[in-house]
């Protein structure tokens, strides 16, 4: 069921003379500028009953009236009763711990069995929120924390935080190679010029991409690192670490073949060869709550497969020292 949005506001003197879309954004801050512009163009947002253009200047005292129906999610996306690891839920947002192998959003070849399908079943009100409230994604085989907005106001405010780079996302990763210390990768990214399914660092035409990393543990041929995203490009950590020549263990796209250290324990060789995905986990998420304005944070432990991988790496170090 999609509820109609109704809002009424009178233009105050301090906004007089500004464009209609600018005035609307000031008076109805819970909605994005682009959404308000589309409602102006469709006639859902009127000024003293008249349909105007987004660029028309508005006088003081004019009544803006909004009556719109939010764009629902694609009707072909069905709610599915699938388990969700819910870390936190309130009236405005939902935080989930995504497992490996779960696609976030339906696409060609993945119309069913996605996180979005499960969210629609768990919280039917998300039918009235674009993209079912999903404001950021994790790759299919990356585990960890994701936040979902449960209403338009929360969605707009969370997106604004992501754009302002004030959402802090901390990841754990296991990479091939022994890093001597932490650092910062500032390397623009975009689609690979020859393989459109891959992302790449681009000297020209890429979008800004910044990753901070620090070393948690060093092993004989690998490192356990923590990464903080300043931006959120597709495959960002995977591409940036491969760019530094420290690719993620198990990464089928950017990682290359397993690299056991010389004389590695058979158990470690097997663990590296059989690790089924990129060793990447979204451990911690920090943001400002869209309703209370208070800082909030959540953290989830490493999944079992990464715990086992780190245990095999530690055992190999101990064996080599013994």
C-alpha cells in the first residue's frame, strides 16, 4: 500500500525571489531536490494552485501545496520469506548483517532471492520507498553491515550523509602480501576500458575514490587489514588493494591465483585455495540517526570463514617459528 504524501507551506519573506525548486527544498527538506523537481514537473507540487516551472521565481506569501504518490518499487519484485540477520531496527531504519552469497538488489539473472526481496517481506511499508530503502550496497560475496531507510525522510537524510562522506564504514580484509604499514589510496576509479564488468583505477575520467587502510596482523605471506572508506565506489577496496599489488584473498576478479608462502602448512594451502570469495567484511558502521540526530554505531564480528582463514595463517606462522 502506497500512501499519498501531502504537505502545505507558505513561502516566507527570506525565500522570496528564489527558484521554485530551491524554495521547495528549503520548505520540504525531507525530500531530495531531484524528487521535488520531478513533482513540480508532473504538477504534484503547485504554487497557489498553479503548475509552474522549476526555475520560476517565487514571491513571499505564496502557498506551496504538495500532493504526490511515492514511486513504488518495481512491481515485478516480489516479497520473499528469507532469513534476515537484523542487528537493529526502529521506525526509521533497519541495519542488517548481510551473509556471503546474497545479492543486494534484483537485476538481470537475479530477480529473486535478493536482500531486497527479503526486506519487502519483513517490512511491507518498503514497497512505497524507492529501491525499498536501500541506500548503499555490498558486493554479493562481501559480508557485513548495511543500513536501510524505512521512510522517505530517513532515506533522503542517509543519502545526504553518504554524499557528504560523514557515514563511517570500516571493513576487515585479508590480502596477499606483507604490508609494512598503513596508508591512504587516492586513486580515481571507473569502468575498465575493455572489460565493462570490472572496475579499474583510471588516470583520466575516473570518479574520486579514497581508501584508508591499516595493518591488524602480519603473517608470512599475507596481512589482515582494516579499511575505512572515504568514498563508496563499486569494488573500491578490492580495486585499490589490487592496485597496490596486495589483492584480497579469494577475489575471483582482481585477486589472481592463491599465493601460499614457501613451505606453508598443507592446511593453509588448502584454506587459501578453497577460500570461496573475496575476504572482505563490513565490520562497523557509524552514522547520524536520521530522526534523532544522534550519532549511532553498530559492529558485527568476522564471519566463520574469515575466522578460519586467519586461524590457518596464524598456525602457519607458529609452525614456521617452532
